[in-house]
C-alpha cells in the first residue's frame, strides 16, 4: 500500500515501541548486561 513518509515513520515507531514490551526483550537486555547467553521464551 502507499503512504507518506510521515505515516511510515509513525508506523515504524509504533512497531519499535511494541517490540520493547516483550519478555524476550527484557531477557535479552539482562543477558547482555550480565554477559550470559539469553534464555528466550518467544514471548
């Protein structure tokens, strides 16, 4: 579909923010700071 650049950026921002609301994101960040392998649950 067609959209303007502004609409596309707003859509990308919404998806980016929603990806940071997952358990896997929290686990990934914790594993990175603790220098250990991540145990992802796909949630």
